[in-house]
């Protein structure tokens, strides 16, 4: 039997903590704007630096995963 997250309330009854729908709606409003507004405030150099750091972090993750698979210790 597959259990999906939205079935948790059905399966667990009162044990599930319910979210306030108004708080969820407010979170969506701010969250949908946040990235665009932040990007608009950054300079092109700042955006470039953030993107470069993200790429380096992804490649570092790939390298560590390959080292772990080959039996070497990461570190």
C-alpha cells in the first residue's frame, strides 16, 4: 500500500499537527516574490559570485560521492 503525505491525517487522526491555512497563504505570498525581488537587488557581480559558488558546491558534492563509491574516505 502506498502512503502519500496528504493521507497522513487520515491514517494518524489527531496525532497530525494541522497548519493554519491563513499562515500558509501568507507564506506563499512572500515566498513567491522573494527570489525575484532578491535577484533584482543584487548587482551582476553578486549574482555571478552566487552562481559560481553554487556550481562549485555541486561539483564538490559529485567528487565526494565518487570518492566514497571508490572506497576512499572523503575528507
